[in-house]
C-alpha cells in the first residue's frame, strides 16, 4: 500500500483553479519527484499536503489515514514534514534553536539529543555554527539547516520544495547526495524540482505537472527517455 | 539612456534636491534641539533645584517608566506576532488594577492587609494578573481571532471597539467614581538606600519590575515555548510547518502580555492609590509610545523605551520647560511624551532598537 496518497486534488486561490485533479502516490522508501515549469502548481501541491491550503475536492491520506482536514501542525505530528521553497529558516534564531523548533512536536528529550547529533553528522558545518544566528548563514548552509530542521521531527515522509534553488553547482550535487543519503536511512521523499536532470537522477519515479494537471508519470528512466520531457526539461 | 538620467540625478546638488518638507523637518529638529539646549542650560544655571530634587524626579521617573515598560511589553509582543496594535491593552491594565482594588479592600477589611503585607501583595498581584489574562484572552477570542485574515485596519477598529467596551462595562459595573486604594503601612515613607532616601512604594515598583522583566526575558529567550513565540513572530506559516500550534502560541503571547499589564496595574495603584474605569487610557497610550520608542516588536526595546519615557517625562518638564520660563511645567509632561511619540514616528519610525524590524515589516 502507498504511504502517501493524493487523489483527485482540486485547489483554488480565489477564482484561480491552481490544481485540477492531481492524483499521485508515494510508496514507502521511495524518492518520487514532481517536476514542472514555473507556476505549474508544484508548491501548491506540497502546501495542500502540508495543510496550509484546503482542497476544494480530493483526498490526501497517509497510510490510509485522512490528512486533508488536519491543520498544518497536526500534519507534522502525523509524520509528514515540509522543507519549504526558499528555505525560510528562522533568521533571528540560532542554528540550534532552529533545529529545536524542528523537534517541537517531540516530547522525549533524549531522542531529540540523538537526532541533533545525527543532523550534525549529516551536516558538520551546522555543528560548528550551532550558536550562530541563522540569518547570517550562507545560502547553502541555510538549505542544510532547513533540511536538518525538518529531519528533527523524525518524519515518515519528507516533502522538499526546490532544495537546489539558488545554489552553486557543487552545492547542488551535495544537496542531492544528502537527499539520497536521508532516503537510504529510511525516510520517504517527495521532491519538487526545477532541476529535472538531477531530480530524475536520484528518484525512482516521477510526475510531470503542467498548469495544474499531471501531464506524464512513470519511472525515472522512462521520463528521462521521454522525448517531450527531454525537450521541455532536460534541454534537448 | 537610463544610466545618463541616473547620473544627472546624482550630479544635481543637494541644494536642488532639498524639498520644502525637508526644510520644514530640519527646522523642526533644530527648534526642538534649541529648546532643549537653551531650557536645560537656563534651568541648570538658575540653580533653582537642589541635587536632592533631581534625585527624587529621577527615581520617580524610573518607577513610572517601569510601569510603562511592563505595559509596553504587551503591545510589543502582540505586535511582534500579529503586526497588530492591541488598543484594548491599556484597559486590560485597568481591569487588573480594578480587581486588585477589590482584593485589597477585602483583605483590608479582614484586617490581613497590614498584618501580612508581602502575602497580601502577592494575593493582589495574582488576582490582578489572573483577571487581566482572562479579559485579554476573551478579547483575543472574540474580537481578534475571527479577523486574523482580514485587512489590517479591521482588527485595529475592532480593538478600539473592545477598548470602549471594557471601559464602559467596568463603568457600568462599578460606577464612574475614583476608588481609593488602601495603603500598606509598611510602604509609607522612605527607605534609605546608600544614603539616598527613596519612597518605599517606588522602590517596590522598581524591584518588582526588575523581577518580572527578568522572568519574562528568561521565558522568551530560554524556554521552548518562548523560542516558538519568536519563531511564530518571524514566520507564522513555517512555524506551523514545524508542528507549532500557532493559535496556541498567540494565546500564550496575549496571556503573558496581559499578566505583565495586570502586575503593572497593581504597581500603578500602589503609587497613585486610586483606580478609575478610564485609568488605562493614558498609561496605555504612554506605554504604546514607549513601545514605539524602543522599536515596536522588540522586547528589550519596550523595556528601554518605557524607562526612557518615564525618565523624560519626569525630568524633562523641570529640566527643559522650566528654563524656558514656562510656569507650572509639570502640567506639560504629557506634551513632552506625545511630542516624543510624534518625533519618533517622523524621524525614526523603527525606534531605538528597531533597526532589524525596519526592513522586514511595515
Ligand atoms: N497565494 C496565491 N494567490 C493566488 N495565486 C497563487 C498563489 N500562489 C500561487 N498562485 C498561482 O497558482 C499557480 C501555481 O503556483 P505554484 O506556486 O504552486 O507554482 P510552482 O509550480 O511551485 O512554481 P515555481 O516553480 O515558480 O515555484 C500559479 O499560477 C500561481 O500564480
Ligand atoms: Mg514553487
């Protein structure tokens, strides 16, 4: 059974019909990518899954349990956490405080300490800077912090919204490697990307979103080989 | 093409860029500065006031400023999270002081008031804080929460409505007269601190404020909930993505601010020894001024702004106005306070410590 299932999702911004019946699923342990042009509705999809937007119609379930009616903070408690577009770390809090906010839903102190240590092994740079105010981190470090912060809630499903945006090529590769690493440790990933090349490289399956509709879906290899995808997203 | 226009604009001299409004504002600054300098100089040279008088004014200023600072915290914390001015906050302060009056009178009648002063003060404080918190939470639930997504002006109008509602509800319940607070015998007269005589009530106000401020600062900076509060004030949406229940944090923010205001109400009543349904209005606006002065949304700023305003209000009249030959300068202390509000809003809207806020909000 799929871990995360989205069925016939319709979302409006006022009069604008942003999602027109999205259906997708993510199986346990997978990396699934959602690619598409600017304004296709990728962020809208993730925001709706996270409970920031209310769908007009459609279902969102995690292991069969309905998520669509829950407020955003309860969705996190169920095990679905999002790294939002543009990182959006808490710039005036320290690195350590940012990570603690990621673990906000968790009560056990020891577990939090263990996870803190794990995030610091994943991103040693954050450890060096743990008492630094997060707003003064570089763009790449902020992205590491955003991902680390999300991991602190011990998610079952990690939603990533364009983690490679605005990063230098070396860092882009590093971030994708990190995502693969996190996935290997057992976290299921739904990855939204503009960088279709890299996304399809690390994902098992993918969906192509066009103006609020799923235009194509299939295994990463199928999509990489698809002529339309090559032309529109992989530069020929 | 565009580059040449920009270059031409830069090449125009400062003289050409000066507008009438700039001239007026510079004139305004110069006039205020001149008045302050001349007045201060004249007062000091006249030697009309002895050192002891200055000290009294100074200490009064600090204790008054403490009360402003405690109230200002509520304005600033709520603004920090909701970007909204809670105009009913002054009346929440009044509710605290008013219920404390009933608690104090009851204790007085029972003869406990002067037998156990610290215990009585503690009871009064708890009653005042609890009432202030309840009223604030009610206002938040009824008048603000339903309007969370409305344009910014709407909750502001609702806040003014809530303010009038509270004032006239209290007036309807308890009448429009002044009610005299019982006095603590132990707090009459002065204490001698390092050779300086300090009015006991004012010393109590200052000490209590320092304790409350420290607790509050530790709460905001060191606890999980305090950190969540700062996170919510920075980015509400992402805070909810971290699993933080934003509504709950907002409620806690209102509660903490109201508790501080309730405590301020008791301290205010200790000094002025009376309560009235309209007593929240001026301290409310003054505290708002203090919050703006310190940089609204900034907690240390509110503390500093309150202290600054209290000092300025108490020392300013005799220091500046007296030297300018104004009779009964103390009557004009409100003029000083509100001149400061206007000047801060014109010349430095981000306040003393509000640098980091200026770019991000507004
Ligand atoms: N708050 C909003 N109000 C109105 N329309 C919106 C809002 N947010 C997004 N939209 C519209 O919904 C559509 C989908 O937006 P969305 O942000 O989901 O796109 P995206 O695929 O994430 O694009 P990008 O790659 O640029 O981030 C766009 O047409 C956008 O203009
Ligand atoms: Mg997007």
